[in-house]
């Protein structure tokens, strides 16, 4: 039986040798792309096209045609390749957009046999090139996913989105579509990626291979969700909020580099068995990466994407079933012949039965995917290191001072209404390239509206303190200094553990004078480090400049802030992260409305978090509104105090 997929849905493949079948209502080019687990191309040689038809395990057709068939041997695919994409391109001289031709159909089939899974690319409009589907590795097994992601700018934009630099993407697109003979351009001589950015901060990057592992994108605010048919946001692309998007940020970690492995020697082909159809047992850290920490990070983001796409496929199937039933019911009511002799009732019953059958099939597929993800979560969650782990994880009881800064941090959990108990850790890259804003206001949140104002403000400040303790605990003792502005002293109760442990850079700043002094010192540090970095002489910094990363916690903003202080705060939010100064604000945006549009860029530059469950974040793939829940220590637990005691003891031992 053929699995008819909708956009985002996946289906397991139980055999290594399969056939890709393409049926289009107009002549198209059929290409294949070989990407890593982040969807990035290693170079122009990772694309099979009419000018270079072969990749390990794949050979594509060499001509433009309305129908294509090409064989794939998944056992022969290189170990570094995790995604094989089937790309359809409108050739020059033909139709200018897929929306003007019949919807193409792409299937994965048994060689010379029946289709295993098929996907009709509906909903296309101005696209000239489209990733129809992809075969991808997941926990040692292969699956097919219906993608349907199109590019109105054509193949060059598709290749650029997959990681090729502009010149290489353009040249390869011209060769693949026959605009330029393949011999006229030496693709190997072209750059394979955009020029590397200068690492943030003043510390030199460690010696490492040149190709960095692109990180997944961070969640987007739910108010700026791309529509279902839009291309997914690329890693490092800007996200947006209710007013506009922040500057583009490169989340690449300069000390995390991907390793390559030699392909294994070919062995005898395994004989298919009944167990082949069973999903593989989940294993913690089975994603690619330079270290276990990076493999777990990539695995968590893989779970995040799988859940997003599985739920999207289920919702799309339910919407399709609903619309089809409505159409059939309308037809039954509008046809006079069906209203006679009870035929109308039979037609309506049949329409509802087909609807229920489609929904049941979609629910069965969703339950299958959810069961696999739950099993994976049960394996991965206990294996997470302290930066990624919940405060309730026993790893915190034996956590010591690390030797290097973490790759990422856990801010909380994300879940969808289809399965609220399946929680995906919300991980963000470190250092924090985007400041955090913990919203202690009640506007715009149903959960916050049910809470007492004082309790909500206390919860927001407790959340900020928990994040600060986590940051201190996962950084080497001399690599993070924490400053606090609490102009009115309203956060004293929450800040008491930090003050008592003596881990702050100084007492919490109070009053207008304290606000001014703290902001002046951090602004001066940003200015001096920027000048030193631009001059290429960080060793010439004054001896009183703290080279550690700086975290500024601002509570009860804008109390104690005048116009000059607000300007400095905006400057720190914009310029600070690049030189190691990071901002964590606890504030009610409505209370700052007196400053008018002056503060709009500040709010746009920060990632809003809520101290209570709230569905204000969206994934970057299909745009679901995810419920975010902060990670806080369990009630009655002393994990924060014990962690602070270890931090304080380590700092005392490190002092000369």
C-alpha cells in the first residue's frame, strides 16, 4: 500500500535499494543533493545534475523530461551524507513557474515494483526550483520526508540556501540547467561557503578544522510565523517579532568543528527480516558532531524538527479531510438527484466516513512518530550535560567547574497541544548573541492574567536568577562576571542567594546613581574592547578591563533610568554581545511605554521569555505556536544553593 504523504510528513524505508519516480506535467530537470545532517552542501560536487550525473549511491537522469526514474542505493551513500534531496527545476525556455503547470508527483518505490511513498507537490506558485522530498538518516535508519520547499529565484537561491557561496551557487545553477557548458567553469575552484565571520569576543579561536558545523536556528516569536509553503529559515537567519526582525546573527561556534570519518569497508548485504520494519532503538548522542555535547545538541534539534513536521503533517491531513468532506457535502446538497429517495443521506454518510478514515490514518501516523520521539526523549533527557539538563536532573549534584564555556544553554521546555507531555528542551547557543527579556507583565498572556501581579514579578525574577546561576555554573570560574541593576531594591528576595554566595561582580546597583555607574562601566568596556579588536591589539587593553564575559541583569526597568541611561542600555544590547557583554532584562514592556518608539529597537533585539507557560514562540520550519515553560528548580530543592556553594568555593580556590 502506498503511503500518500503531505508536506512535512515522513515515512520509514525498510530497504536500501529504492527507485525515485518523478511525474510532471511539463519537462523538468531532476537533480539530487547530498547534504549533512544540518541540510548543508559540502560543495558543488555534492549535487548530481546532467553535467555530473553521479553521487555515491545515486545517479540522476541526464535529460529534461516530463517523467524520470533513477535508482538509489542507500548503503552506498557516503557516511557524511545524512540527507539526499530530490530537486526539480524548470529548465530555461519552458514554463516560468511551477504554479502554471500541473502539480508534480514524486514517489519512492521498490525497484521496478510498487510505490512505497508518494507526494503530490500542491500549493506551488512562483517557484522555479523545488526540493520535492528528501531521504534522510535517523538513528541509523533511512526515512523519506515530503518537503515541497520552493524558490522563486530558482536553483541558484536553492543552492545558496543549502550553504554554497554566491559565486558557486550561481555557477553550478548555470551548469546544471545547461545555460553554461560544464567545461566552461571549474566548479572546484569556486568557494564552497560564505567567507567566515570574525569570532565574537576578544579570545582567539582554538585551532580546528576550517569547516564549522552550522547550528540550528533559534525559535522565532510566534507572532512572526512564515506561512506553511514558505522556505524554512536558514541557520543564522534573522528572526522577527511583533515590530520587526533583529540584525542577522551568525550562531556558529568557533571552537566546535565537524569531524569527517572514512567510509566503512563494504560488507555483505543484510538479509531483510521482519524486524527491519521496526523503528531502531533510540540512542543518546547518535547525531553527528565533534563531541558528545555537540551530538546531543544536534539530536535535540533533530527531535524538535521531527515533532514540528510530524504535527504539521497531521494538521494538514486533518484540514484536507475536513475540506474534502465539506466539498462533498456541498455537492450532495446541491444535486437534486441526491435529495431523492434517501440518496442524499447516503452521500453525506459516505463523506463523513471518508473524513473519519483519513483522520484516523493521519492519527495513526502521528501516534507512531510520537511514540518514537517519546522513546528517544526518555533516552536523551537523562544523558544531557548540565548546561542542557533540567534542574531536577541528578547531573547537577555532581557538577564541577568546567574547563571551557558551553556550546548551548537550556532556557526551558517546548511542547505542542497534540502531546503536552512530550517536552523538547529549548536550547540556545552560547555565548548569548541575543539578549533575553523575561516578561513580568500581564498583557498578552492568558496565564499571566490569572496570576497576582506580585507573584508574577517574583516568578520572573526567580527565573532570571536561575538562568544566572546556570550561566555561572557552566562557565569556568574566571570567564563570567555578573552585574545586577535593581534600582528600587524590589528584587532583593530573589537575589539573596547570589548576594549571600558572593558570586556577583559587586552589590546590586540601587538608585539612579547605581544605574549610571554600572552602565558607564560596561559601556566603557564595550568601547575599549571594540577599539582593541579593530586595531588587532587586545593585549593593549588597560589592566582594569575585565576580559571575562559580562552578564548584566536589569530588574524593574525603567525605574531609575533617565534618557541617557536608556540610550546606554540600548547601546549595550546592540553592541555588547559581539564583545562579550550580554543582557538579561526583567521588565514589563507596558511600563516602559512612556519612552514611546525610542525603546522599540531594544525590545526587538531581545528574545522574550515568560515566567509562566505561554505559547509565544514558533519553530523555524513550519511555524507552530509552541508553549514555552521555564526550567526552574523543583519546589523545596536546594540545588541552586548547593550549586552556588560549589561556584563560590571554586572561585576562592582559584584566587592567588
